């Protein structure tokens, strides 16, 4: 046996999305870092070995895509990949290579693949001195020494071996007053899954079920048990088994059982399902996973235990370092061995059904304290092993959420070492430093904005060549679609329940007020219908309150019979009638229309940036309507809701305001945005955040996707005093939302101009943030 020792400042164990994000974040702050992964590829459950599509908050909330390291990776994967991503089972090795490339390009980061941690050395003070990894393919045992360790192993291997307290199973409802918890505690956890992928080969092909596999013959098991095979392509997240086996110690037994059942599921779809078997004649089994994706095992106890109540708490955590927004997704223990797969699936994924309404949460903040292990002074964790109850884990366990927690853990580890702060104290002593670093590195925190004192852009005044006005949008409008094809002619927009449309408006001195709003409706009856309307003040785009949201105006609309009739409402709200903005001169109001089965409120043919719609799911609150769309509406007078000043709000996505500068689409490019200072500033680095790629989950975007709102070609120009602007940098063929540029030479400037020459399709230049730093 070959043995060796290696020493780093940060040791990250586990190469899933949480581990990759943690290791990259720590190394980017200048800390020598190693990433130890027990498999040959990165990505964990998202890798080509397991093929679970990374999901997160954008599955339920518009503009809630996770950004930062995971956002950059997903954006790059769509740009480079030639294949679509369809649910589970469709990930290919391009995704593996995208992560591998990032790790290899990150200075100070070393990667050790095929290396499983099997020992932990703990000192007399309870600190971890080293972890020991075994590389079977090289017959090598490596001792990794470090200052701070981050456990991203999923099963919490490092923490468990170090003696940190942990939980596994389901808490009783009374322990933390969690409505989703059962009355009695148990050892039950969610199960493991493997996935299948099929291929249409263009001619009939047979499939014979092996004799050792499980045979399915009951249609009700699938169609009434929340296991509807909605496609022939495969995926099927509900091929899941856990209880009665232990998801760690019986992992190989579970893998074999999953294989037996997965083949039986395909046999049912291919040969027996009365709804699918004829269509499945030309489909062949193309791939079956043999590395199960695991949902739940150990949960390491931290300084704060995240509970169900934290997913709906009204006040933010002071140590907020990530956000979640997946629903409380608790699969039935046993998976395929249970009567139903998962409550909302068993209800047919009806958004207003009881389980779906109760499970809808977020976006909510996640505290750093839930990533800091108890009793082990130099251990953090990220991933599905964070400090959470079984119920809270049902939301935060999804991979995009675990990735941004990983970036936070890696950042906290690096800050602790760099600034000499004990890990157990960073959540209080260093939280502002960590939060500001996360924002600078592209993360989003719902309750924190850029206050970075070293960002010279915050001292500037900003102007632009033009700014877009918001008029609304109708069924025939064209423009930003967020990655989806035109949907303006789709039907099904009957007002079955209260529906709302977020509208961005100008506020403050000089605002024109809101004189009139109009909506495009169809009344299928033969008589004029009366429809109640309310205009409410909302704090942000995820403010789903109905009953508690302040009413600014109300009326009854008279809707005549006919198709696509524009009905107007003279709301006559002055600037003084509109509440102040959260930060700046733009805020949101929401137009709510009551339910009426005879009336349809038509969707717009485009998405008005930052302005989405919602629908009531229960008394007092809404959820996102359909797939993050805009409903047809017009506003008068038009509102200047994308001014240049929005790039300095400190937020890089629609939230309390649009947080976006957009140039006038009627004016041809070039268009520019300019920062100006009263005194010269020495600038060596410019960091840009463009619009785009946040509206929906990344797998909704096609292969080779370039968001139309991202600038494709742009330049940076500078000037000192009254001198002429001169170009110092030009970028072509950009497809990224975030770019950081070190200027060829540090410049002493009083003006800095970003000139957008071309976008990837949008007629408007669009910028969310500009940051400037000294050399």
C-alpha cells in the first residue's frame, strides 16, 4: 500500500454540487484547497452516473434561479451541450466535464477523484487534524491535513467519524411544532432512486423482462399512486426504495432492488400500459443507472436546526447566506413499496390540492449557523447533511439549493482562516464579510444587498443613452420569452381563481402616477359580466399575500361579451398615493382579478422583464401562475421602470424593484451606461452582471442556449476630467450573465462607460449591476 500526506488550508470532502461549490469558493479567496471525491466524476447526484437534474427555487418561483458558482456552471452547460435536458436520466458527460473544467481552472484548488474518506483524526481539543482517504485504483492511502474541513459527503461521513452529533429519521410533530411531521417519531427516511433513459430507434423493438426482475400488472399502482408515466423518455423520479432498508448500510441491497423494479417499470410501460404500449413500440431502453441517487440519511446537528417554521418565518435570519424555495417535498417512506409515491404527486400535482397548498414555501433564507457543526470546532457542512429536521430537509435537499449552501460554506471556511476567526464565531463576527463576498461572487440573498465599501461604483452617479418605458404587453406582443417558445395562442386562462399581475411603477418625486390599467379578457357568456378588481401594494415579486396586502384601489370591471376585449380601469393614483420604493425609484403593485368561470384573462406573448403573474392557491396567498408568464395588461402613462439608477440598487435580479437598466428597444444599438465621479477614481477591475437566465429552471432552456438579454459584444471606455472617452477593452461573443474584467492598465478616471454593441437577440441592452474596484 502506497501512503502519502498532503496539507491544505481547506479540505472539502464530497464532490457533489455542494462540494464543488465549496471548494471553488474557498480557493477563489486564495486558500489552498483540496476537493476529495469518492467517484470518478464530479456532480454527485447530478452527474452522468446518477443523472438527477439539478432543481431549485425556480421550479416554483419566477426569477428564483440560483446564481453564483452553480449558476455559472449551469449556464455554461447549456451553452456547450448539444443535447436537451429532460427531467432525470438525460444528463450526459458534458455536464461532468463542465465541472471538471472549472475545478481545473481554479488556482489553488487540487482535485482527488476516486478517493473515499474512511478515517478522521481528531485532536484533544475536538478539532479535526486530518482525514484519511483511500484510492483503490491507485492502491494509495492519503492523509489530508487541514485547518478547516467541509463535509459535503451527503451521508455526513466526516462529521460522524469526528464525533459530531447527528440525526437520522423523522421527528415527531410535537418536537418542533411542524405540521408536516407525523404524530410519532420513527426511523423513516426518504429513499434512493435510479433512473432510466429510453430512445426512439425508429422501428419496433422488443423488451423481455428478466426472470429476476419485478413484474407489474396493476394500472392503479401507477395512475392512482402518484407514479404516472407521463413520458416515454424515462426519468421517473418515483423509482424509489428505502424503508425497510437502511439507506447507508443497505445501499447495495437497495441498488439491486431498484434495478429489479426499474426493469419492471419499463416492462409495464413498454408491454402492458394500455395508454402507452402502442406508442412505445419503437422505444428501446438506452441507459439504466447503477449508482442510486440518495435523498436522505444523516443530518449533522449545527448551531441552528432548520425547522418547518423557518421556511415561512416573516423575519430574515441575520446570518442569511443562501435561500431555498422548493416545496416541502417529503416522499412516502418505502417508495415503490408504499401505496403512493409522494403526496402532491398522488393528488395529480394539482396546485390547489391540499398537499400542494400546504407544501408551497419560499423563497426563504438559510442561516450560516445551519452549516456549522456542533462539537467539532473546525467543521462546516453543506448538502443534504446540513442541520435540518426531516421536514425542513424536504425543501432544502434539492441540488441547486445545496450548491449555494456549498458556496457559502466554502466562503465561510476561507474567511475564518484568512481573518483568524474561529469557525464557531464566523456566523456573528464575520457575517457581513461573508455575505458581501457571496454577493460579489454572484450569489443572491433575499434580505441582503451590496454595501461593499470597496465598490467604487456605489459612489458614482449613473446615466444612460436611453431607458425603456414599460407599457405592458398583449397577446400579440413579442420579445423576451425566457427560453420558451411563443405561448400567446395557448388556451386555458379561465379565471378559475383569483389571479394577479405584478406591475412595476415609478415612485418618488417626479413620478407620473398611474392613471389607467387595462386587461385583455374574453367573456364567453352572452351578457356583460361584473368582475371585481383590486390594485395592491406588494413588497417584492414573491410577496404572495392577498388578504394582508394593502389595497391601493378597487373597482368592479364591466366585461362585455366577446373575445380578447380590452377592459380599462381609471385608477387615478398619483405619485403620492403609491408607497415608497424599497431602494430607489421603482416598486411593485399587483393587479388582482376575482374568479369568474365565464371569463379568461389572456397571457401575453412575451415576458415583461420583472413582471410576472400569480394565482390564489388558498385563503390569503398566491403562487406563481403557470411557468412564470406575464398576463396581458396595459398601463397609462408608461412607466420608466428600467432607469440607469437600477444598476446601483445592490440587487442583481427583480425583487423589490426591477433592479435592471434596459435601453429603449426602439433605438438601435450601440447603447451605453455611464458612471461618473466628482473626483478621479483609480480603477483596475470592472465586474458586470447582465440580465437573463434567471426566469426558469435551467433545464427549460435548449441546447446551445444564449440568453437574448445578455450582451454579446460590448466595450469599456474611460475618461479623466473633461477628456474624451477612450476605449480600453472590447469583448465579443459573450454568452455569460456575469463577467469580471481586469483593465489592461489601472486607470485614473472620472467617467467610465459600458457600451453595448450587440445582444444575443434582445433589442434592448440590459444590465443589472456594475461594480468597480481599485487595482
